[in-house]
């Protein structure tokens, strides 16, 4: 049974007009938009057939006009998803002559590839792009991320880095890593290649979000940091403490660092390491002064 049919029937949350789901994986469908009786996931809008975004994002839903959305929903009502069998399939395979249609949340279940690039093209299981790299996993090869077996060959669910040809991972696992890393930090988990790896993953339907991450530094040592999403912290959280310092506690405010700004300013990771070291030394000095100890380790008394 598809995930669409597992949705609670008594849910009062408004469903997306294009995929008919009240809840869907935000890594695939994006967040849900609601405005003046319209409701749709961001990427359900982008991938829908014959639905075009206007230059002015303030009109309709991020530039998609209400009339155009309703006409698309009406056309989709005549098409059935080849994955779950329900009507309202607003996405059709990009291959000429192929009429397989599906809902965006059904794409992975149906082995479809949706390319999160400028053209937002979609392909069914028969016409989807395949990895061209000549590689096969050795016996008992496991996913670098979840450590479960990847099988004995490349497949829709088992993927390989095109650069090193040794990093194997599941589609779902690398999608999760891409969602956390963002386009500026996403790389092969083994060889750290970015260019070939990123282009290959985009072509194969992995969504890599563009976001300016903010790093929340440990309020005690300032030597370790975490992204809010990685540690499931709310936006209102003003301080965070690493595992090593947990329990020590200080009332110092944690500095926040815009990662994208820092790299554009410094130009290399070495300066970032220097900055973090400087933060750590500054914190130690501040704490020492509060305890009556100077920088050389002697009491001020």
C-alpha cells in the first residue's frame, strides 16, 4: 500500500491540491504553501505539467497564478498515477510519447527520477537516467551512511560516487545527507569530491537545497559547533553546548557564524580553523578572568 493511502482519514490539515497529501516528505516536496484557498507544496508546483511561474514571486503562490493552478488541478483529475492508481497525477514523464503520470510523493516508490534543476524534468522508471560510471560493488559492500548492504550492482536505490567509484550509498541515505548539508557543503562522503559528485546527484534526482547555514558554536568552549537542523534546535534557541562541555554551563551567549559569509570572506578552510581557535582562546580567557586567573595561569591576587 502506498504512503498516500496510509494518511489518517480524519486529518484536518489542508491537503496539497496537486498531490492530494496533507503530509509529505519535505526533502522531496518542499514546504507547503497556503494562501487564499490555495494549498500546494513548492515542488509539486514546479514539477506540474504546463504550470509556469511568473516573474513576480509575490503573486499567487510564489509566482504561480491561482487560475493556472486550478486549471492544472482540473487537467490532473483526468489522469491516474501509475504508482498508487489514484487520480490527480499532475506530473508526466518527460520522454516523448510516454504518458505515465504520477504524484510527486509517489516518485521514489515508483522508481521515478525528478531532477531539481531549472527545467524540473521528471522521468518514469523506464526512461529515467542511469549512472554511466563503470563500477560494481564488491561482495558485502555496505552503504557508507547507514552501513546496510547495497546489493551486488548499481540500481535505482544503490548509487555510487562517479569520482572515486568506491563510495556506495542508498538513494534515501544520500538524499538525507544532501538535505542536511546543502549545496555549499554537499560532497562525496568518501573522496570529498564536489563537482562531479554534485552534478551526478542532481541528474539522478537528488534534491540539494541551497541555504545559508548558520553555525551555532558551543557556549562553553567555542571549539565545536552544530547546525540548528542537525541538532533539531528551534530558531528561538540562543545557545548550545557540545557533549564534551555539557554540564559545565556558562552564562555566556553563544556566537552565531554565517558559514557562507565566512567562507566568502576567508577563501579557505584554514582561516576558518584559525577563527574557531581564536574563539576558543577568547572563551578560555573570559572564563579564566571570571575565576580570577590571568592569561598566564596565575591568580590575579
